[in-house]
C-alpha cells in the first residue's frame, strides 16, 4: 500500500504542476476559473504568495512518503474560524502512475484530519464537476454527501459545465474527523503538522 503525506507547497514545486496541466479541460477540472490557460509559473507564484500572506488559505503538495516524489496537490481555502468552516480546493493527483490506487480518498482524509482535527472546523465543503465521477466516488468514500447541483455554471468553449456541492460535517461521525494517535495523520514528524507547522497549527494564527 502506498503511503502519502501532505507537505507545505513551495515555489520549487511549481514546475511539477505545470507538467501536469496540458489542456484547458484539465485546468478547468483542477482549478475552475482561478487560472487561465495556458497555466504559467507567474499564476502559481501569485497564488502561493496569497496563501503565505493570508490566514484563510493553505496550500499543500502530496508526496509519496517512500520515495519523496511529489505526486499531487490539494488546498484548504475560505477558512473561517469564527463559523468553523472551510472549503477543499484544487485537488489534483497529477502523477498518472499513481492514479487508480485509491490515493484520492487518502488525500482528502489527510486534509479532513487537518481541518476537523487541528483547526476544529465543523463543516468542510467542496465543489466538483458532475462529470468527474472518479472524484465524486473518492469524496463519498471520505464521508462527503451531495447537497445540490449547480447547473451550467462554468463555460469552456461552447460547453457549459455543471457542479455538485458536497460537504462533510464533524457531526456526521466521519471517522477521519479527529486524531486518535500520532499515526492517524501520516505527515512525518519533521513536517510538524500536529504541533508546530504554521500551515496547520494548534490555535491557528
């Protein structure tokens, strides 16, 4: 079984992401309308700078813990500690060699551990295109439920795309909501996510 971890995204990781996004369709699936095609280093650098200077957004890369290979990307955005909610964004298992192995759900579970366990959030939402059935299945395995469909809200070329809104709340009994021991959250101790990493600190600030 492949073990993965979340680590802080760094500008050195930008070229890796650029190599994963080859078409306008791939960019739309990954990031909606945040970026424009073709994706550039400047766009990713701008998003990174926003993340490191704000309190409502966290960017992570996903790595294979056995090899250290950067295989994906995921973000927690719209973090609202007053109302205890946030949104999962920009989910991408970019390295095609790792697809079809159940890692999408693992990525989501790790971020839920951060949101529910470390930040004490109550509700985490996401949006997914209704044609992205693999992603929808992964989200459902992680405890998300569909709350509604937003029809034809994005346009690419001559085609309109529709979205599902999905959410998970801490009262759902999601088994990933809370830490039980050090092994539950698979980031290595050096990453410091459980105690000292500013990306996901206790008390968050």
